[in-house]
C-alpha cells in the first residue's frame, strides 16, 4: 500500500480536511480555558480570606481601642481624685479603689505618689491584654492596651480680689446675708491648705463709691480734702480708667459727703432743716467703717471678720469697684505694698506683690459680683467740696443765713452801709448781719469785715478781731453767735436740694418760675452727673484690659436686672466664668469658682 502525502495546497483545496483541523484546535483551546478556571477559583479564595482577615483586624482593633479608652478613663478619674489636696485617704488606696469598682484592679502596673507641703502628684500606669479573634489567624494572639497619666494639684502663687456689691438693694431678700455666708465659705475653702501663705485675698466693697479707708487713702494724692471722718472715697478722674495701673501721684478729689439726691419741698415757704436732713442712703460715700477696702491677706479670720461686717447701703458704681480691684492686682502697685509693709499695715509675706502679669506659677483672679446695674453717679463740683461757704449758722437755734454779694450796693459808702445782703430763710427776710439768734436793729449798717471775728481757739467764741477783708475771705469766721460754715459742714447738716431752694431759689426771685430756674441752675453748679453709658464703657474697657493680661475674671449677677447681667457676663473671662445666681445659689456660684481656682490639672 502506497502512502500519499498531501501538500498544503491540496489541503486548502480539501474542505473536509480543513474542518477536522479546526476542530482539533478548538478542543485544545477548550482544555486550556478549563485549566485557567481552576486557577482563578484559587486566587479568588485567597482574596476572600485576606479580606476576612483585614476586616477581622478592624474588629480586633475596635475592641482594643474600646478597652484602652475604658482603662485610660478609669486611670484619669483615679489619679485626679487621689491627687486632691482635700482627699484624706491614702492616694494609692484611692487609685486601687477606682480600679476595683471598675473591675480592673489586676490591670494596675504601677502607682507613684509625690507629696509636698502645698502639692500632691500622682502617677499611675496600667495595662490589659485583649485577646484577638481574627488577628490570631496571622499569629497575633493578643494586644496589650496601655494607660498612663499624671495628675497634680498644687497651691500656686494666687492673688484674688473680691469686688463685692454692698449697695442698698442688697438688703432685699436677705441678699447681704447670703453674700456674707458664701464669701466666708469661699475664703475658707481657698486658704485652708495655704500653709506657705502663697495665696492672698483682698476685698473691695462698692456702692456708689469705694471707701478706701484711712490707711489706703493716705497713700494717694488726695485734693479737696473734706475732713469728714470715715469718708475716704475719691472721685476718680476719667484718666483713671484709661490704664490698668493707678498711680499714687494722680490727683484725685476726695468725695464730698453730700446728699445730692434727696429732694425737698419747693413751695415758697420755709421748710425746717430738721425735715431736710441728709439721708444716709443717698450719700455717695456712706460712713460705714465696715465697708472699706480690705487690703490683701492670707488670714481666714481677718477676711471673714471683714466680710461679716459688710453693710448694704447706697447706690451702685460697678466701674469704681472694678477700678480699685484691678488696681490692687496691678504690678504698678508694688511700691504701694512695700510702703504699707514698712508701716506694718499689711503682712511682710506680701513683699514683691502684686506679681508681674504672666509670671510663672502665678494666677491673678477678680471675682466681680453685683445685684444691680449702674446708677448715674453724682459728684460735687470743685469749689463746693471744701473751703469756706457764704453760709452762716447760729450757735443758739442752729438756723441758717447766707450772704449774697448781689445784694451789696457798691455805688458809695452810704449805699454799702444801707445794703442788706444776708438772707434769713426762716424769717424770709434780708438783713445786715448773719443770723445769730436775734435780728439786728434795722438801722445797723452793713460793714464789710469790721464786725467779723475768728474763733481761733475752736470753742465757738469769737475772740480775735480782724477787719482785713482778704483774710476773711480765706478764713472761716464768726460774728456774735453765728459761725461761717465750710462746705463740708453745710453738706453734713442739710440736703443739697434744700440749700439750692431755700438759700438761692427763694431769695433771688419773686416768681415761681424764676425761683425754680435759679434753684435748678444752682444744683447744676453744685454737682455733675456721670451718665450710666459712660460708666458702662469704663467698666467694659477695664475688663478688656485685665483679660488681655490673662487675669481670670469671674462674674456673678446676683438677682441682677438685665443691664447688670449683661455688664457682668461681658466682663467675665468666658461664659463658663459667669454665674447668674438667685437666692442661695450664690453659695453654689462661689463654690464653683473656688473649685475652678483649685482645679486639678492633668499634666501628662
């Protein structure tokens, strides 16, 4: 049998052979594809296992983080409680107790306690194994969750000024009593563990003014001094609110002890002095010895004694309170403190205070409390605070008379002698001499200076003759049984509105409208207003300046009206430093402030 070999050309010409060849190639390709399907299944299974492991690792990590966070939170709470200076239990026992109650006692790895006279530091570490569910597939059987922390409470160098409202409205609803209780508790809490006397607290009570007390007043440049006992307030000039420091050289008039507010009857008739006496509640510097500034000290007893003596009386000038409170924290007052230490007026441990702003380990604090809002301040104008007045008073019946230059006719000597320049309000008449208990003879001439004498011995007896007009104008005089009054003597005896009406309005006009206009004009000469808007601005500026120096300002609005709440909340360092208190809530506010001052700090 012969074998025939077909050429490629013959195969192309034979269709049956071409089909058989293609079928064989298809079978080979099919077998190759089936072999690839097996490889992809293995690869897909590998990817799925890897995804499960990765997803499982995320679950393991979430469990780990949850355990770590729980462990760290327990440790933080434990060391904060253990480092509290008021904590009487052993610090290590406190930490273990916290972990035991959390079911984590076995997880503590170390506890270190370091105590000093004025500080306590607690450091602790803990660790906990967290078994894995998925990471074990790759050989990681567990994860170690760590926790560590250090807490310290220490009594730093702290300077605190309590700026407290003692205005008349504090009498309402027992507020002054609640304030005393809260403030007394506060100073005891702050100073209880201050063995090294590194904390000082001062008190600035305020109403319509701030009564500095005689010791502090004597250190400043006081002009127009009134000589009134216990009246140790000053009329702060606008410049005093322009900077934090308050120089002892700044000229400040002493506040006149005058009732500028109480009204009086304005009918064209005499109204007795007895019915127009000054009201203590309407004096801008009420004579309350207990309401003076308490200079800084670390003595709980001294501070509590002072707080217990605070009395509610007068108007409300929050700006003045903040002015003096911030001044006694300002480093510029250090020479003042040195001077007071040398005079044994404040303790020697206050040397080098007030500290510089932003000094390390130093905290400056103002606690500002009011139950009101600004009341437009009235000040006696220059020329009426001190010195000789044209007003005379009889020593016999204490009635007043007043000299009016406009009623002296100076055309010639005869006209001068015929002048009747002394108005006697209780008689409603003019005469040639000041009232001394009896009316002078109607023919007695007016003679300038010739009949005026001086009480050189201070016994009320006119025993030194002097007819020098220039001397008389500068020196308090007397005539018969009538004494020339100083302005402080006038304001201590009678209301300002009574003087304006009875001694100016009534005698100087014959019409109702004229008398009213003259009395109003005289009141405007006597005194001036400081608008509440200006007082609000002064307070806001002071608050901004102290906050800029990182002085911490706590504000308490104690049953205050909306304007007072706004002023205090705007002054506070932050919303968390502001308290709107009602009734006994003022104690809670002071406790919260004490807690923040003595706050525990996590330092690691």
